C-alpha cells in the first residue's frame, strides 16, 4: 500500500501535447483546483490517464487551466484554439522539451540526445532534416523500396490467410507489428527481417518495455521526481537499465547490418538507406552529430516512435471494425470500386478516435509567453458531395493526432500512407469478424502507456470471395 502511495505521489512525469510547463509566475493565477500543500493536485488526477481527468476539469475550469504536481506547475491547454496558439502561432516559443524531471527518458535517450527529447537546437534541426528527407523519399515510387514495401503487405495478407479463419490475436508480433516494423527497417536499411531473427526479437522486446515503462504518469513515474528511488530496488529502474542494454545491442546489430549492406551495394546503385544518410551527416566537416545522436535517432525516433504508434493504431482499427461492421462494409464497397473518399475519411477518424499518443510529448516554453474529445463517425470528414472535406474544414483542422507546429510528428506522412495501404489491402481481401476474445474499443478504456494500446482481443479474418 505504501509503495502505491509513493507511486501515486510522484506519478506525474512528463506532460503532454496539450499541457505546457510555463515558467511565468502569472500563470499561477489561471483557473485551478486547490490541491494539498506540497502535493498539489496529485491525488485528484487519474494516475494512468491524466488527459481524462483534464477533459473533465475543462468543463468547469475552461480550456486553459493550471495543475500543480508536487511543487511543479503545469498549464493544461484543452481547446483547439489554445493548443493551436501554443504549438503553431507561438510554436517557436513552445518548441522546447522539459528534460528536468524526466529521469526515465533521460536514461533511455542517453540524456536527451535524440529528436523527440532534445531541445530545439541546431543538432535537432539537422537530425530532423536528414530523417525527414529520407522519410519523404519512401513514398515517391522508388522501385527498390516499393518492391520491399509491397512484399511486407503481401506477407501480412498471407499471415492472415494462414490463420484459416480461426480466431487469432492481431496484436501478436507476427501481424501488424511485423509489417510496420519492416517498413521502418526498409527505411533504415533497405531490407526486412523475419520475426525469428535476433534483431526483430530485440526490437520487439524494446518496444514493449519502452511502451510500458515510460508512461506519462502512473507506474514508474515516481523515478522522474525521485530518481534516488533507484538505490532502493525500484522495479522500473531495473527494467530501464535492462532496456538500455537492449538498446545498445540493437544499435550494434544495426551497424553490422549497415556494413553488410555497404558490401551488397551494386556499383552506381543509389544508397537510399537512412542509416547511411545519418552516417554521412555525422562525417560532415564541423558536424555536431555524435554516434549517440545517431543511436538515439535510429532506435527511439524512428524504430520506437515509428512502429509502436502505427502498429497500435492499426490493431485498434481491427478491434473497432469488428464492432462496427457498417464502417467495414462502406470501406469495402469503396475499395471494390476504386479507393475513394470513405477510406480517406476513415483514416483521420481512426487517428482521432484511437489517439494513441493523446498527450504527445512534453512541450516547454523557453521564454516568457502567454496563451489563452463515442462512436466512430468517418462521415464527419465527408462533405455534402460525399468527398473528403478540405484541409481547412473545421473537423480536419481540429484533428491533431500528430501534434502541430515546429515539433509536429516527423513520421506523419509515412504513418498515414502505411495505414492507408494496410487498411485498403486488408479490406479488399478479408471480412474482419469478432473472434473468441473481446476487448472494449472505447478510447477511454485503452491500455495506458507511452503509446495507448488495446487490451487483448481476437479476430477472425474471413477471406472474401
Ligand atoms: C499513427 C502513427 C503516429 C502517431 C499518432 C504519432 C504521433 C506523434 C505525436 C503526437 C508527436 C508529438 C508532437 C509534438 O510534440 O507536438 C510525435 C512526435 C514524433 N514522431 Fe510521431 N506519430 C506517429 C508515427 C510516427 C512515425 C512513423 C515516425 C517515424 C518514422 C514518428 C516519429 C516521430 C518523431 C521523431 C517525433 C518527435 C518530433 C520532434 O520532437 O521534433 N512518428 N508523433
């Protein structure tokens, strides 16, 4: 019981896409609920899903309010207008990350040397630029990448067929995760890995450990405020230490693979691998990049951030369509004709509904400043003419599953194109039906973690005639 309270006391590690830690004193005057001396609002906030508490509080306190956790003051922004103002209009001011009181992330990221966790400095700009350039290339029809990519989707379809219409768990690593992970490996190394290879197993292990140990709040977050707990046998700390080892092993394996790939390159063949681009950037004269930056960018920013979010969104999608067959039927009707607006509308609706990264990542202002989400309904993204509403339409503008502004998700384009391809390929070939195990698909009941995921459920993939 006592350890529960210690955890609860300290359970507010990183805050959030919609909450920004402000330095300015005047922010203390914002609407707030009175908390306890020293502990502040710690006991009033839902430990594992703080965003659910904040959504409730916003009904009373309004869209901008402050929250106190231990002696730290946070500002929560919950309306589109307030979030847009902070992340876009004043994006530059709010583009830093809070690294203080982020002990767990510090350990896993080698003291914040990767894109997600580093302050918005020149190294961050350089790393973002190199990665972004290669990510953009992914969908430009480059033959080698396209062949590998088609292969990974065909592999998924075969894996679904092999279930022979028996109930199975699509969150098993051999399905969605495999497809998404190999998309990422293609981007990095221009090759794929089987699920029984050492590198695949280590990455899957790292993904699970990271997802479950870096909860924004809840279990393990006590280490952020009280790092000294590591000297007293803290369980999360032990897990983080072992994850750091796995992270280093994965990096060594990736380097070996990169060397092997170097030897396989044909004369005059363009080297499209992201690892090469990063290595070249590090070798540039006056480069600020170190091997630690590369390791952080590859393992946390590309492998973890790319696979966990996308594969969990896809699993949540499968759960949703078993409960909302009307959504599936409409999708299939369109895929059978030509891919059209219903699918284009389902993707933003999936991202809105599942919101696997509801708190985004902590933003921190680096200067004094001021500021002022039931059932899936893809139709909200369709206009009167049945087409996808324009990007400036209220419902699309208000959708920010990838964040916004200078720190917008680096993989947005890649994630959307993969989700599109995977959803359409499956809709074409299978009717996805409920299996023997069910789990709620209500977004408020998703399992918490660095990325939200669905509780265990099963589906049946019935081949369409
Ligand atoms: C469904 C899939 C995805 C979702 C919902 C998602 C969501 C997000 C969110 C909410 C943020 C925080 C933005 C902010 O701080 O304002 C973020 C940042 C980031 N994402 Fe994603 N993401 C997805 C896929 C990907 C993929 C495929 C990659 C890489 C290949 C990626 C790499 C990153 C990186 C590197 C950042 C940090 C950007 C920075 O701090 O400058 N994400 N993502």
